[in-house]
């Protein structure tokens, strides 16, 4: 897999359920907050556990979402760094990419709207145009998220072992 | 009204009697009433006349978010509910504030708030998905405990549904019944769970797909950074070796985690008790163990606390509103360090000894049945413990031997009042009403002989820790927290003009210099103390309206934080700190107008309600005399431009804040005093003439 967002193991940092990740994702991409436009997915733990999950696009090497796109390279694209991203201008909201995602739940969300123009696939693009990198990583108050090639919890593990 | 960002723009009116809905425009209430409690107060004033009781279908529960909610502004996830409270004694208009997801998801669904009115002919729950509202049959979940109800709703409507539900206590109209959200936040202190029950409303479930836009996204990120001080850090759960604080600490291994109750909160609450054993399933549960819950495990001493909760110093690392430590730690060379760092251990009470399993049981039952934990621990069980030791319970049949240290009795008693069996039927009316039914002089006012201060001196305390309006003590100087006189006098004033325990967002915030001045003036005669109380009441109203979380927002050193949040959310740059303060006074006045018109609020009622508890000594032996207390009340009313004889605002006061219509109504009701009206102070009504 190419680099992608990963959630920290509990022993390193516990997700408090603040969903800052979802919110800032929507804020930096859209300029507003909406559950429809997030590109990573918070799932609250079962009742009374307070143990939450965050589902993210894994940027698969075989990128089935890209392969399934009827407007490949126009709507679902791959950039020079191998990041699979959606060019929304050309996305027709058919949802084939979301269905092709090999993970459950699908890591791609297609906006449901009465307005056809708003029906677009929303998928993590690692904030590829942001100089600061992924907003969810930058703004998680508890460092629960990281890019897979820069995992602080693995660094700590190595330090502990040494 | 010019449309502002940050709002959804609509308020949903839900009539449970005929299953109808109607949409109101939020803009009709802006900019004068901001959001949250501000708009709630206005709606209640406009719509609920005198004579309505808590369980009448005409009672309305009004739920409102603020302009910050769902915008990404940190701490803005909170929301407010108001209505006539069944647990206030007598029943009065009250309020609660809550974290959790409901406010945010409601805004995604397109509404800033909702009004619940009427009564469903049979148990229902509401499903609100965007603009679609369904009234669904609740008979399959009626009777279920909170977690089962929550899970049933998730199974029926999907894991991404957010709910708020009542448990059996609400269904049986227990006056301290709570409403619990699907991430375990509660509206508990106002007993609104019983109002849900009275309306045959078991639950509300929400899903929204809309968007909320803040006006100034750059500013929102700046606020996130500032509120999030210090820098980000990992948050691993840690094993603790002891439970409780300071004097109540006892050895126990437990896993301590952190959680954030609301979407967008970029801070944390640090007392998540993880993996404790559920008395229902035997499995593991995680639940919050904050503040009062500590005493479920061990009530040998009153709740210990640090002055830094109230007394602010920039260099002090843990003031209220800044739960995180400053990276550099405390500056102990600071001359204010001593005053800020003082820790009050509290008086020895000997109510029950350390027992983790019994405490976890008490908390879990409160969670599952949907009962206010505070009243459960601080009023019901303290009373059972003290009354038993004073031999008062021999004539009462509890169905088994009263023993607060016996888990079987804990469960038996909570069961009996939840389901109103046997003597539990009396206690389901709330502790204050139960005591009056049993006979207040014996069952409420008998002195408990087991209270001893840190110097070994025995001090009087009644077996009922009722402080005011039927509520148990909270920062009232004795029984629960041993606050010094300047603080309990301030809190008594705040409580006096309130209808509930006012510490949802109403903790006093003062500086070390303020404290020095209070002590120099004498707490009962300090104009500065009055001024700080009024400012604090205003700050509380602003927090509950904008909305923000008192426990996470550092406004104590950042006085225009709410203003900046409001402006970032709405884009309304015409708002100023002065205007926001003016709003706070207007909204407080409207709250007072409701209490006057609907419930006959006046000076005598207020001063006499609060006074009895002030006659019991604090840990240093300090009390308030009737004259001291009334002198303080005089100053407080005058500072508010209210008539000291009646406690009613003058016409000029109403009109100064744009409430001429209220002044006219008060005139018709004969509640518009003239300045300079003579006032003859009443004699001390207390049964305790000597302390």
C-alpha cells in the first residue's frame, strides 16, 4: 500500500471521540462542516465502551476504486506521488468507486443530494495540495492519526525496545 | 433579520398530541437572543403561561444549540434544554446544558433547536432525518434501560444514528430522571427525563446530512489552536493505583482514559473509568467518573478541591476552564501561588467507606435507569447514611435493612424508587418532597452528629443536605465541598436567583486580588463580590447561548473568547463585548420575568429559600446571620437595579435592555415597583436561631 492515514493503537493514544478529524477534513476541503463531505469515517464504539474506530482510505496499490471509475483519469485520478484522488469537476457521482472499495465500510462516500451537481465521490486525498499535509493528522488533538510512513507510535516502540 | 452564518435557520416545533410539526424561523429571535438559553427563554416567555405544571401537556421542553455548534469551533458542541422542571421545589422553569452529538446532528438535519409540546396518546419515539420527522411506536422499547434502548435504536436505524433516551426512571416520572445521549451525556439536574416520560416520549433519534458554515474559517482554525493550548499530545489510557481524590483516596487498580463529549471539542475530560464491571451484563463498561461520582466509591470525607478551580492566575496551571497544565508548570515564586494552590480536604463525614464495586454499582444503576447521579449520591444516599446513624429510620419500612454499604441494599433502594415500589414511591418524588412527606423537622432537620472538621471539631449538619429549591448542596460550603465563606456567599446569591443547582456553567471565576478584597471587605459586605457574582451569571448565560463548554474554555484569561467564537461563526462583526454582556443581562432579565409571572418569584421567597442552609457552620465555623444575609441580598438587588423590597426590576431596568413589553406585562400583574419603596425587613424565619 502507498502511504495512507493510520489510527494509533490504544496504547499510544486513545481516540476521545471528538471527531475533529472529520470536521477539519470537511472544513479544509469544502469550507464548511457536513457529515456528507468527510473523507475519513469515525465510528463510535458499541454502547458504553467509548472505544472508537476511524476508517480511512488505505491508498491500495491495486486501487480498485480507480479501476472501477467510468471516467478514469478524469474523475478518479492518480497523481505523481501515487495518491488516488477524486477530481470532482468530472465526477458524475455514479458510486462505482465506492462499491469497488475492498473495505467495509467503504472508504469512499458519495454525497446523496437532490441536486445532481452535488453528487460527488468524497475520498481521502491525503490533503495532497496542502503544504502542511493531511489536516486530520495536523489537527487531531491527541495525535491519534498519522501518515503511515511517519508513525510516531512505531518510533516510540523502537525507542522503548532500545 | 439579516441572515448570519453558523445557524441552520429553523426551529422545529413538535406537537406530540397530534403528531404534527411546524418550522419556526430562527431569524425571528436574532440578534437579540443569540441562541441556546437566550432563545429558550424568549420562546418560553412567549408561549407558556402561568399555571402550567411540569407534567402537564402544556409544559414545553425547548432545546437549542448555539451559532458555534457544528461549525468546528472548539467547545461549541454543547446545547441547552429548558422547561418546567419537576424536581425543583416548587416546580419552576429551569434548564440544563449538555455535551454530546445531538446539537451537532440536529443542525446537520437543518434545525437550530426544537420545541416539544403536548403529550402523545401512547409511547412514541421520534426519528428526525433531515426535514423528515416520524412518530414511531415505542412500545417495544418502553420499559427498557438506557443502554438497551440506545442499542435498539442503533439496530433499527443504523450505527450512525444519534439518540437521546430515557430509562425506566423517566417512564415512572421519577422527578430526578435524566435524558441520556448515545455517547452518554445527560440532561440530569433538571429532571427533564420525567417530562419526557409524562409526554409518553421514550427517545429521540437524529440523522442529518446538511452543512453548517462558519463565516470565518481561518478564525475557526485560529480558535482551535488557541483553545487547544498547550500543544498536542498522545492520550494513552493509564493504570491508576488509587481511586478518589486526596483524603478520599483508597487503593484500587483501575484504567483511566480520556474522552471528549462533543463533536469539535479539541480538549478532553480526563476521568473515563474504563473496563469496569457492569452489574447488568457482567461485561466491561466504560463510564465517566467525574466530580461527584468519586464519592460513590468513598464518602469518608467531603469532596476535596483546589482553590485553583475558582481563583485564577495566569501562572497557575489548573484553573477552571484550563484543564490542561501549562507546559512550563506552576510558577511557585509567584506571590499568588499560595492562594491559588490551596487544597481543601473537606470535613470528615463517615457516610460510607471505600468499596469500588458498590460505587460502580451505584453509578451503573443511575446510568441505566436514567437518574441524576448527583442527587442519587449527594442527597439520597447521604440522607440514608446519616438518618440511619441518627436512628431515624426505625419506623420506615424499606423492605430490607438500610445499609448504604451493602450493595444489595443499594440496588434494592434504587430499584424501589425507579419502579415506585413500596416506600420507593415516596422517594421517586425527589428527596426534598420525600422529606416533606415524611416530616421535615424529624427527617430533614435532625442534626447528624458525625461531621468533624480537619481540626477535630464536631460541626452541625442536617441529615438532609438540601441547599435550595429542593437541590442538594453543591459548592455551598458544607456537606459536599468545604468552601470558604466568600465563595459560599457568592454561590448562595447565584443559587438564590436561580431555580436549580447553577453549576452547569456557573462556577465563580475570580482573581487572587479579588479574594484579598473580599476578605478585606468581609464576604457579606463586599461590593466587589456582588459585581463578580453578576459578571459570572452573565458569563454563564453567554456560554449557554453562544454555546461553549465551561470546563474546557479558557475564557477566564480570555475575556472575549465567546465574542470571537460568535463572530467567527456568524460573521456578525457588529457584535461587541458590550453588546454580548448586554444580551446576557437581557436574557437573565427574561428568565427573571418568567419566574415572576409564572411562579411568583419575589425577595421573600428567594431570601428565605436559600437562608436555612447558611445557618449551618462551614468547616471554619462560619455561618451567615439573617441580617448579614439580608444585607448581602439588599446589595445584590440594588446592584442589579431591582427593588430591594420585592426583588423585582424597575420599569427603567426592563426598558434599558429592550424589554418594554415585559415591563408593561409586569405593570398589569402589579409587579412593577417604584424606586424608593419602603422595605421592612422580615424577622428571621429560620428554625435555627442559634448555631
